[in-house]
C-alpha cells in the first residue's frame, strides 16, 4: 500500500477527498465516452440524411425566365397548389454546379489513377454519383421540402451564361423527370422596370429578345417537359392558366388563382 493511500485511510477527511477525486475521474471518463458515442450517432444520422433518403420521391418543377418578368407571381401561383413548394432564386446555384460539372468532364482523360499525376483521383469521378450528390445538396440546403411536399423546385432568372438546352439538360440530370415552366413578358414592359431601365433601351430590348429566343429553343427541345406561359396573357385572363394546371396534372381552381393574382408579390 502506498504511503499516500495509507495516510488517506487513517484520516477520514483526506479519504473523502481521495474518494471525491476518484469519483470525478470516473465521471469524466463517463462523459468522454458519452460524448464519443454522441459524435458517432451524429455522424451516423448525417450519413443517413445524405445517403439514405429517397430524394427521387418528389416531382420537380423549375421556373425559367429573366428579371422583371413576373416570375415571383408565377412562383406564388405554383405554391398555391397543395403539396407544391417552389422556392425563390438562389443566385444561380445550378449554373455554378454546371460549370463545375463541365470542367471535371473536360479533365476525365487525365491519367488520374497514377499517384504521380497532378490530377490523381480524377478517374474516380462518377457523373451519376455527382448528380445524386448535387440533388441531395440542393434538397438539404436550398429546397428543404416539408413532410407534405409532393413537388418542389425553384424559380430562377440566372440561366443564361451557358446554352439553355445544355443547362436544362443538366438540371434534368440532377433532378430526374424535372419539368420547366418557361415564363415570358412583353419586352417593352420588362425594360421599364428597375435595373433594366438603366440599360440602353435598344440593347435591353435585344437582350430580352435573345432570352425569349432561347426559351423558344428550350420549348422545342424539351417538348412536354416544358410549358410556356406569358405574363401579359395570364394576368389579363386568369383562365389562360388552366392549360398550365392541366399540364402539371393539378386541379385548376379559378378562385384560388385569382386570389394569388390579386396579392402583391415581389416584396422585400
């Protein structure tokens, strides 16, 4: 028996201190073990969140348009459908993901299996895995569908730095079965609003005309996976939207549609 322990046993006060010290050491070990188990459980749940959910259970709808076209109102119309969750703009996240996608594809011919190669590992890139990862990222970070969500997506005005057909094909790769609502508006009205008014009128009209031409190409390329609406038409006659709702496979409720149309949008 050590001298310290012998002394502790002979003096109750010291013995209590030693017992308390030993108890605290045991408690610290227990807390450390609990923290380790908690971290492992958090990691397991995060892994399940990323890889375990069936993110193909949703339908996907995206509004493709340009600035000041009335797309926020269209967003509101889509969100009036039970089970729909169509988010607003996200600063062109899909364009950024597409740029990364293209750059990696351009490098796939490098001999990435060789550890001496500066592109070591590039050969492991899987387009299917990347698309699934992009989809999970968008769902978890941007779209955040709720328990009642059947169809989700977003509206965006930033699709134009790349070929529109390529851009939307990539979107359908990330979101299988995605459909696109292509929204246009009278160009003269578009260029009168906000930042368009800062441009030279003729240059602004030419830019809107270019966007509209690309939307026509998208409609031709995607057929039934795309549907074109015109802001000027559906705001003048809400019944025009019946075709959109039929294309979506949803009930057309004129009273509900008119309520949305009579509500101010694009606020904040």
